[in-house]
C-alpha cells in the first residue's frame, strides 16, 4: 500500500511516522522548499505524548521541551480560580510537554527524513488530485511561486494534512469559504525571562474578551536557571470587522494591546513587564471551521487542522492531530479493504473531534474564567460563594473525558500499547530462534 500525505506539518509528519512504523509506504509532500522552526509554544497533553514516545521521538522531545507540572486559572484581578497538577504530577504515566512548535516540527522532520529518506518531498504544492478507473489516486504538484508542474504521484490513499487552508478540503468543499473568526485576536511571543511559580506552571488569567496565557517551554533554559516562556495576549473585537489571513510570520505591534494589560501586575507574574521584555510579537486571529459531516471521498481523507480546525482551548489542536494519525495508520494496517479502513478511521475520529470543535467555541475548560467574570467582575473574598469546587471539578473532568485526555483512559491505553509491544517483541524473538 502506498499513501500520499499532503502537508509536512505536525499532523502530516506524525502520520508518516505511524505508517512507517506499521510497514506502510508513506510519501510526504510539503509546499515550502525548506521546513523552518516557525511559531511559538505548543502543549502536548499525555494522550498525545504517549503516541510520540511509541514512535521513538520521546528522548529528543524530553530533552527540548519542559514537563508541565501544574495548570492554574486566575481572574483578571490575579485571584486564583482553579489549579490542578498535570502530567506526571497528576498520576499520568507519561508527561505533559510544553515545547516550541518549531522544535517539535524539526524533531519530527529529522525522524521522518531518517526513516523515510527521499520519500519526504518539499517545494511541492498540491494542485489537484483525482481517482483513476482502478480506484487509485493520482495527484499533481506544482511550485507555488511559479505554478510550474514539478511532480505527479499515484497511490492507494491520499491524506489531506495540509492545515486550516487545506487544498484537499477545498477540492471536497469548494464553496466553503474562509475560516470563521470569533472576534479574538492573539498576540503570541516567546521571551527568555525569570521563572514564575513552580518554574513549570501553565497559567491563564482573565476572561473570554481579555486573557493572558503563559508557560515555560524549554528544558535547556531551565537547566541553566532561566526560563523560555511562551505567552499569549488575547483581546476581543467585533467580528464584523473581519480579519487578515492568519500567518505564523505576521508581526504584531505591542502598542495594539499592551495598554489593556498595564495594570496586570500580580504577585505571581508581572505581565506588562514580560510583554515589554519581548522583542518580537506575532499576531493572528482565533479561527476555526464548522464540523464536517464527511471527511472521506473515495480513497482521499482529511486529518488534523484540515479536518477539524479548532480554537486553541484546552491545548488540543495538535494533540488531536496526533491521535488522528495513530487511528488512521492503525485502521489501514488492521483492515484488508482500504475503503473499510478509511470508513473506520472517520467513524472513530470525526464525531469526537466535532464535539471538541463545538466545545472549544464555548471556551472548553477555560469556561471557569468566563463564569468568574460573569458572577464576580469586581473580584471576590470567597471563591466558593462564586464558583463551587464541585462545579470547577466537573468542568475540568468533562473536558478531559471529551478529549480522551482523562487519567484513566490515557493510562489504560498506555498499558494496552505496552502489552501489545511486548507480545510483538516476543513473537519476533521466537521467529528469529
């Protein structure tokens, strides 16, 4: 079986590695000529981390990223609403990892180049694809800058892992239009600074119309007593204004948002100082797309942001793409019939991710900050009188179960995967004897 993967981002590369692990021939086609470590921070929850560890990239992941110890929510006055341990500190058998998106991208690319070799094709943008009479797929690729045709490939399956502006999705749904903006603009950056709280804490403060997120993301910086912090400042505007196409490279201007955060000097973090210390800031809108009622057409299907772009609530965007990759590869390996395999993959992943997209539109687990603003905009003396501990716990637990990141599910799946791997190893040893 031969699989074409359109897109060399996180979802596409993990899919290639998963297929290679199961002995399925994968080819990755990426639009850009040179993959660079763009972006800022990203969080990998334990249900995604366990898959990356099984792919053999756990060691470089741990060396680069920082293991998150706790998550805390605050209101706009800096009062704590909720805190909980994360990763290993919460009892998971694998950590939650905060890491620079570019670092993760390069870790995956190095592994993919090592294992797939010349089957990683860069400088190739998908122009079109079609099904042949025998049920296979032929795809044509061009150089984006010149529109010159540079490659044509034939395969049994095509996977669209080409992001929120997916060319594959556009061929399925040509009239869909641009992503939907919820009115929130993000300003994102990374800055080397002094640590805060535990030195491995992820914090969120504010409410849906004004929020600040910060977390350290580098084990290398922590080892030398510093902290490389990813931060995000968010402000809400009238969605009627529209937005410019999001781009990891679009520079932002601190004057557009810093004044609104000038008073956010808390005893656990001086937010305006962190912003002022930062040299480069990037701006883009908070967008998603409506869930689809179908991902697969013939032997072509969607994955990751091409299938289910979502607001970045609850650290689940890339994590869900990683789960997609495992599910798709396993289905193609387990099922003899390709059409049945693709149907199985979609039946497993589409309903779940559709619910996450809709749940994130309601702020996901960050809803606790919305409730605090709604019920106590001037702050509080007694949190229990505003939001009970039981309500806070329910919100956190419901979202974890929705996304498959609850403690019981992750540890159970990890134990099952380890058991399968042990059986395979014993079988291989027996055959060699």
